[in-house]
C-alpha cells in the first residue's frame, strides 16, 4: 500500500494495508462506534476505494451516487450532502478514538477538505479486562467542546410545564397591552440565571453510575445557552457572565440581587434502565422549593446510547431547556418585574410560541434597548433577528430580512458555539432563499446542541419543503420525542407528511393543533386534508385565510407556496385538496 495514507502525518510510522484493513473491519463492527449506518457505509466505501488504489477517484460525486443514492446528474455545488455527512463521520471518528482508543494501535481519520482516509499509529487500548458496564460510552475528553458533541435523542418528561408555559404566553400578552414598556425601561439588564447542581446516589445506586450521570449531565447542560453554570464550589464569580460582554453590563450585573439564581438538588435511584433521578429546584437566596419532579430513564430507542447518557440528556432538557423548569420560572418572574437583557429573550420566545404579535413587538423594542446598552451581546442579536423575521411577512418582504441576517451573522461570529445564534442564521438564510446554506447551518446547530427541539423542528420543516421528505419527517419526529408538548414547526411538518402519504385524518388533526392561525402552509394543509375527507366545514376559517374561491386563487396560492420554498410537487398536492374543499363549501 502506498504511503499516501500518511500524507497529512509525515512523522507517523508506515502502516501495512492488511493492518489498516483489519482496523476498518474492527471499527465497523464495534458497537461503541456511535455512527449511523449511512456514515458506516460512507467509511466502508472510501476505505475500499483507497485499498483498491483508487484514492484519486474518491470525489464527492462518486460518494453521493454510490453511497447516498443521488442521481447521475448530482451537483455537489447545489446539494451539500457529502460535506454534511463527512463532517458527521469525522466527528464520530474523533470521539470514538479519543474515548476508546484502538485495540490494534491504529487510528482512522478523515482530514478536512478530503475524502481519503488517513491511518496513523497510536497507543493500543485493550478493553477486554474492563467490566462489562465500562463498554458504555464515557464522557469524552473534549466533551466540554459543544462543537463536537454527539446527537442523542429521546423522550423528555416534565410534569405541568405545558400549562405553565401557556399561562406565561397569555400573561405576557396581557402585560404588553396593559402596562406597556414603562416598567422595564427603569430596570437594569438581567443576566442569564446562575445555577448550581448537586447530584447524589440513594445509597443503593452504584457509585460508577452516579458519577456517569453527573458527568453526562454537566455536558448536556453546557450545550444549552439558557443558563450559567456555577463552579463546583458554588462561588459565582462575576467574571463568568456567559455571553455578555462590555464593562457597562458587567457593572450592572454586580448590583443585582441573587434571588433569581437557583440550586438544583438531584438524587439518583435504582440501577441501569430501571433508574430515575428525583430533582428539586430551589431559590438560592431564600431556600424556597420552586418545583420538583422525577425523571425516569427513557425506554430503549433505535440508537445504542447508554441509559446513563439518555437519562442525563432528559434531565438537561427538563431543567434548562428553552421551555424547561428554569426558563419557565424566569419567564413568570418577568411578568412581575420586566427587565432588559435576558428578560427580553424569554418574553420573545413565549410571545412567539403563542403567536402573540403585541408581545413580539414588545420583545423587539426590549431587545433593541438591550443592544443600545450592550451592543456586542450575541444572545440579544440572535433573538432580535428571530423576532424581526417573525414580524416580516413572507408575502410582503421589507428590509427587515436583510437586517435580521446581518444580526444573526454577527451573533454567530461573536458566539460560534451558540445553537441559538445558528438557529437565527438558519432562519434568515432560508428566508433569503439560501436553502442549502440554511440546511448546513441547521445541522451545525444540531451538533452544537442535540437536545434543542426547536432546531430539529425548524430544520426538519426546511428539509421537507425542499423535497427531502423522509429526512424532514425524521427530524420532526425527533423533535416530538424531545418536546412532547410539540413544537409548531414539527407539528406542521408531521401534518404535511401525513397529507403527502394520504393519511388525511392525521393531517387534519395535526394541523388543527397548530396555534399560529395566520401560517399560510398550516392553513393550506388543514384545508386540503378537509377537502379530501369531504369535511370542508372543518376548514372554513383556513379557506378564508387562504383566499380560496377568488378568481386569481391559483396564482396567489402558487406564488405564496413558492415564496415559502415548497417544491412544485408538494404545492400541487396541496392545491388539489384545497380546490376540493372550495368546491364542497360552495
């Protein structure tokens, strides 16, 4: 075998082809190699081509056609599938060898910008003497880097949060209409809440499992940009202000009370898949118990993730997720004492969830005032971009979209590891018609925080509208597993997919769950499903919002669906159903 496999590692020992092939075979059959089958096929293909002496022929086109089933007219400049999957494979290889090493003493890497595997020598790692439970994935050495975190999914549980979040939305709308902006104009900038965590076992739980859950939980929580995590000694240093920057803001934070900070006590009970964690959230300044619950270990899914990992990720979503316990409490407190800074972000999310235009306008003003004081805050920039795009009509675009994309781009530059910044950039790119760029940005956001149901839902919707139906529907289902209350984008994608597959009753039921009555696509799928079911009366309001029955409806409908970047095939399917509903109504 040629020495090309060491071209990027000139000081490495030469590796025989037989040994390199043996490492590929071992790696692909190792259950600890956490990579989807499609990426294993990717690795198998490029390794085979390399061993056959065809390294120069390993190009994006060949991989796309032979591995991912793309057609012969595949254009890598339009479809980035190979680049995206190469990034995932590269991350999976890095994580595997950093954590588990290699029994053969050989490591496989995929250099950036190339699709030719590289084989290098490393210290052998014999796992045969370890106990069976050690085969579960441990926290990688680079776990603190959210950029290389692996994608873990499962069902999260949080009792009572759906009703609480609904009340938050209505409360913010009422406040915006009755109190206006005067109250929070006088308040200082509010930082993200600082939390400390203490996890202990119940005495019967194996200490190794308790330590694993504790370590995994720190990793999962660090991926969220919603809180600040205190150091183990619980001394909150003011130098640790998360993404906030600027002396004016730091000075403002020094004068704040600590009543908005939290301590989370957790107790691990049971063992393995029969384990659970009891949790309790307390106000750090008063000791008041604010909420408590039990997080069970999720049932085994389709992946091979360990119970400890799944349990920790479920806890992270329940406690510090976008709509988790901490954020819900913080948002409710905003009603009584509205503020700038993180308070604006919380109210913007709640208002968007409820489709509350008055609340969204309030959040825009709040975020703009925040940036006037702290112009370099990436969190406020990202959220303002999202708010501006929510206010900017797709059918009547203004200069808000361009401004939003500039804000989102700057947020990413200032906070490259923030999933929320990438989420904002993804939305702005898609709105500008940069479909493939938006999809790539969405996948990066998912790598940064695999537990963000908003990213999975929105990316799934964009993939679906672009004609990648199965891929989009899979992400919508994943979002539903992470957030059982349902993210609007995920519900819409599931409704569209059910309609595409001829499951019209499911499509109608899912579309009716959507809160955003002015969403054009949601109204379209609701009316179309009702048309096929012969129950047009169920979609009367949707038909009115679509303008069905007008002489120029066909032109308006196709223009509107095109503006939302739906494929002609999906637009045709929906138009047929809407016209059926229109005929029934008349």
